[in-house]
C-alpha cells in the first residue's frame, strides 16, 4: 500500500482502565514532521484502518504517540489495540494529516475536550506554551475511567486547566463562551452531543462560525450486511456487518481518497446512482445526500447500492 510508513510498537501504556497509549517508531527514515491537531491512519494486522490523533510534541519526531479508547461496540480496531497489540509488533501508518489546526490569528484559544477528545489538545498545549499564546483548556471526563493525562496537565498548565468530573461540576458551555474578548477562537473535540451543544450555544451568543473549530472522534459503526454494485469497474461487493463500505472498497482494490474515516472531512464523498442509504456522516447537506454518500460511515439498507465507481 503506497505511501504508508512501516513502524514498530516501542511502548504500550495503560493510561486509564479504558484508554491505552501506544508509542510508534519508524523502521526506516525519520518520521515526518507534523503540526498540532494532526492525526495518522493506522493499518492494524487484522485489516482495520483507523484514524488517531497524535498526542506527541510536534517538534519531537523520534516517535509518535497515540491513545486509543476501548469501545464496547468496536468493529475490531480498538479491541485489537487493547487485547492483542504488543510491544515489538510492526504496523503501517499513513503520513500525518491535519483537519484540526490552530488558528494563527486567534487572540485567545479556548480548548474544550471530553474524554478521549483530549488527545489532539496535548500537542496543542505544548505548542501554545511554546508560543506564549493565551489559552485555556476545559476538560470533561469520568473520574478514574476517561481522565487521561489529568495529572500531567495540572502540572503543565496550572490555572489554565479547568476540570469537570462530577454531576456537581459539569461543563457549562454558555458560561465558558460568554463575555469573551474579540478574536477568541474555540476548539472542541469529543462526542457529537458536545459539538452540537457547542454550535447551539455559540450561535445563541453571537459567535461567528469562523471562530468555532471542532473535531469528532467518531468512527464507523457496525450495521446490517448489504450489497454494492460498482458501475465503472463492474464489480459486485458484499459488505459484512462489521465492515465499512470504504473498507470493502479498499479490499476490492478500489482506492477512494480519505483522511478522517469518520464521516467529517468530506474527502471520500462518492456519488451513488440508486439504492437506499443510511447516512451517518456529519458533512453532507440534506440536498447532497440525495446523490452522494460517505463510504467511511454510510451503509446500504434495503435496495442494493449502485456506486459511480
């Protein structure tokens, strides 16, 4: 698979009961440089290919570090990392890509993280401290379950860190976003409900969309098996319950451009000519969904799909 970098697992650390950190080192040339907010795609031995945020210092490319949360409804990616991946294993990764960069002209950076959504903000904090830029981190988590890196962040950030770890201390987005200086930018990473609440509160307070940046850590979910026909290559595929349409296309030798593999970046947008689609993305407009789907997360349901591929 061209463009992928061979790496070796050099360390595995259980950060919380459900979050495991993995360190990766190149088997050949130096790892590419990256910017805060970048992610990589990891090709696992079981064939799963998932995207994970890099949490290392962007200036230290001797190794990459990622953190993976064990998902109860895992299709095999997070389960493999938690149950089978070992130090010494060799993997392949895609070069870093950044769909969630820092805004260079922001006067104040407001970071909002929930659970494993802390990962892109680890290099954010390192970079912002290096720049001497004003920022604050608001981190919501479940104590002793999804509270990754809290102790490290307290030592690193001091009063810049605001923690929300109990029903009595919940993240209040209206309070966080109110009375902010002109030029403030907010960044959020977490479940879709956090991002939806952020956009709703920001709109009610008069924030412009250009000052709101978000990244969901969603991935493809399992579903019912379905069949697909490819118009141009004249192939017929059967997509299993624990396989995404994108994975089925790749297995058949049909490469589709992609970056996030989670239905948010729009890179894999593909036209379909007929069939019933269960749209699960957060990118396409209602009008676009009449003729396009995102094969990284969308699934067929009912009538077989006919794709323009």
